[in-house]
C-alpha cells in the first residue's frame, strides 16, 4: 500500500512488536502504524512501551473492529484508529497530514509534548457534575451529552473516541451529544471513572489564567457561532460544526496552560501588563500560537477535519465569498464579537458587509445577558 511513497518516506516494516522496539531504539521515526492483535506482544503493549520511551511519535492503529478487551487499554495510547481493510490513499493521506501539521510546530519539544498528551483537564465543576450524573441510575444519555457539550476537553475526547475504528461508524461525527449516544453510558462511565480519560483541572501555578474564564468565553463563542451559522442559513451539520468549533477554538490555550504553566503565565502577563498582542506573546514564548497547538492536538485525536480547520484558522478574516458563509467565518465573527473592543468593531463591519447587521443585537444578547 505504501510502496509508491518509497522515494518520499523512509519506511521500515516489521512482523512483531518486539522487532518494532528494536528499530525504534536505533533510529528516529515520526509515525508508528500498528495492529492491536499480534502474536507475542499485543498492539496495546507495544503502544504502551512507545508512549513511555518515544512519546513524540504519532501513533496510528490500523485494525479491524476491536473488542472491549483490546480497545480499552489502547484508548489513551493511540492518536487515531483506522479501520482495516483500509484504502491505500486514506492511509497515505493520514500520514501525510501528520507531517504537514508537525511542520507548523517549530519547537520539537512542543511536538514531543503534544504527542504525549492523553487527556486535557476539565472545568472542576463540570467534571464533578458529570461524575455525579454517571453514578445516578436515572441519568439519561441526553443528560450526559449536554454536560459533556459544555466542556471543551470532554467534547474533544468523546469526538476522538467516537470517530475511532472501534465503533466502525462510516461517517464523521461532530456533535458531542450524538457521540455520547454512540458511546453509551457504560463506556462514558468507564472513561470518566476508570480510564481517567477526563480529569479535573488542578493547576495552581498559572496565576494569570482561569480555566473557568476560558470555558465561559469558549461556550459563549460556540453559542454565538451557532446563531450566526443559523442566520447564514447553513446546513444543520455546518451549524453544529460552528458550535463545536467555537467551543474548541481556544483549546490550544488549555494545552499550553496545563503543560507549560509558568511559561504560559509569563506570556499572559505580558499581554496584560505591556499590551502585547496575545498571538505575538505566544509566538515569542513558544514559536507558535494557541490556534496551531489546538489544531495539532485535535488532528492527532482524529477530531473531524472541518472542526480542526475552524480551530486552526479562527483568527483569519474570510477573504472571499466562498469563505464568507462557513462555520469558520461564523466562529471568527463570534470570537471577535465576544472579545469586544476593536475586534468587535471590525467584526461588526464585516457583519454589515454580509447583510446580517439586523441580527447583530440578537447575537450580542446571547453573550451579554
């Protein structure tokens, strides 16, 4: 399947997990593709060893539908699951996408760190409500979906899991509520209470960062983006993508705050004390911005491309009519309106250009009320 790429990639093919570890110890690799069921050493055991010794590697599982016994241990170990049998072009595209996204992150230490992330911290109050709800027998899937849909970390994780090969869904799911229905209460309960795929935010070293404030902002952007997408008369799926893209647009900030607390705290302090633009402070500190960090993580987690694209480009003004009526444009406008100041003024002018200024007051009430 990968033979046509022999002049572009250096590849090694082995027949066991032990042989794979031998090669990893003697040369540097960017991507690992493995099955789950293998003789001698299972795919989950191989992934565990790779996470421990080579966390910077992009880890792909190429497997037929697995059972709970084999899937469970690998939930936090693999970045993406590809269904077998697999189309050769799809496999090549997945690997190529990994290389192109890695090029966005100049600092190899940053790539190393993001590739090693298994979960992101959630707002403690939302995490506590979800854990309590999962213990109550009368809790419905709709209740669980609504709770998860309020938290960026939980939303990203359930979208990663539901779009994996384990569930063999032949279409991409971008709605966290729908994702929970596919996963089921028992699977979500195990992820929260057993596997620790979700966790409460406990970081105290970032004095200038508040996960509650970030969550409040992101939820407002998602709600407003959904309203804007509705006013644009976008299809139902695109309206939901606008909401989820808005909810996740700043997930890169959560990555930086939770993984590089002190350095990110200094960057935020520069923004507040010196008036340095936020993205400039991030580039100075990390060589990249929260948009690229968030998009890279979401791609690693196989969150559908339309949402990853929104996260990557949510600061970019739509440049032509083809981009003017899209989920990305809705999130761009929502973020600017919620941010206020000059961004609000700029986005208000663009709203007038689109002929939607009659809706502006209604949108403003969504985040001001």
